[in-house]
């Protein structure tokens, strides 16, 4: 049944209210904040798929205006790369007939690049936008605080200085790598979660809003283009070979690029590795309780799953196996000493 302009205006206004309510709750319920913030982008995708680009622009303008009024201009502008742009790109690709996995992959790429570029201008957008920069400050402060605690523990308990220094060096190396991932890998991970959430949400609500979406492939069948291996290879060489580059500023630049390439490719290969595990769950009819327990166990061996996903590029663990040849009936054959 066609809707009038008044009905669509009311519906779009309610969608903007949904977004602002989800953002408000995300800031006050930290345990589920990421999920609520991802759900805040679902109305944008629903408006784009249901009513098209004109109403999406109306929804975006209304959302930005209300966000500016409630949280300031910096906070409102931050919604463009984090929520509105990914929803617009995903809606456009889906309406153009792209398969779900390809549409999601392209949205992830465009949203990550746009958000990283946005990160560079955040200091000019106000205090609300500067909250993202606190990630780096928190990591640095935690690194300094733990270093202080280890030194204090060593002084009070007269611990083995060699063991303490080894532990401290290992932790500082891990934290230094972690710092290299801010903001690129953090932004990629956010978009990976949010785009997945809004697509699944739109899939669940499609019939109620009058549009159709193709379902995602079964998780045990998930696999990515084999060219992803080049991202991993390039990241490994850039990160571990950065010391061969001069000057020192260039070393830091190449090391940061390499670290993010490694981290992003490992996240994707972890997903592939986990999908292979679920493929074997289906193959060997593993029960639901055992699947749950083995899934938690898999989270403890993430590197193993990453390498499983990488090896799948060549081994193709899910390739159908050739049927075994039928056994020969040798009952009528004469026995031989050499058999």
C-alpha cells in the first residue's frame, strides 16, 4: 500500500529518533554500547532501502540537526563517517544488485578509508569529535601505569630483576604494537561489527518494510578472495622490514602501515578459520553444546585459526573429496605369493 508524503515524513522522523535514542543509550550502557551504537545505524539503511535517496537525505539532515542541538557540531559530524556514509554505500550497492558479501566488503573498504581520513580533521570539529583521540591517550597511560606498577613490585618484593625486565619488555612491545593500530584497525573493526549488525537487522525487518534482501551465505561456507593474502604478505614485510628504511621517521610510517595490514588481514583470516571449524562441525554432526564449548576453546587459540584461514588459500579444506573407488571383488582371483 503506497504511503503518503505525510506518512513518510512521520516515519523518517521516527527513524531519526530511533538513531538518537540508540546513541543516547550507547553512552550510558557501556557493556552493550558498541551494539547499541551499531543499531543506531540501522534506521539509515532501512530508510535508504525502503524510500530511496531523497528520504535518506531528509533523514540524514534531520539526524545531524538534532545531534548538533543535543551533542554539538563535532559529535554530529562524527556520525557521517561512522553511521550515515556506510549505510548509504551499503544501501546503494544492494539496490544495484550486488551480492551481500561483495556489497559488505566494498562498504567496509569505503567506510574505513573515509573514517581514517575523517580522523585527521577531528581536532577541528570540536570536543565531541575529540573523544575518539582518547583511545590513544588511554593506551599510553595504561602502558606507563603498568610499567610503574612492575617497577614498584620489583622494588618492594626484591623480585628477580631479569624476569621482571623480560616481562616488562614483552608487555611494552605488545602495547607499542597496539598503539600502531590506532586508529585504522580500530575503525575497521568498528565498521566490520556495525555493517554486519545493520545488514542482519535489515534482513530481519525486510518483510515489514516492504523490501527484499538476499541472505548471507551459511557461515561454514564463508571465504574471501585469495588476493587477501597479499595484504598479509605486504603487512609482514612492511612491519618486519621497516628497520631497513631510512630515515627513522619513514621507519615508523612503514611499521604503522605494516602493523595495520597484518592486524586487519588476521581478523579476516580468523573469521575464515572459524568458518572452517564450523564446516567440520556440520560435516561430523557435532552437537550444539559441544559446538559452544569448542567455539570458546577456539577463542583461546586465535593464532591457530588465523593460520588455518591462511593455509586454506592453498589447501582448500572444504573442497569436496573425490569418491573412493569401489572395492574390487577378488574372490574369484587366484592367490599369488606376491599379493
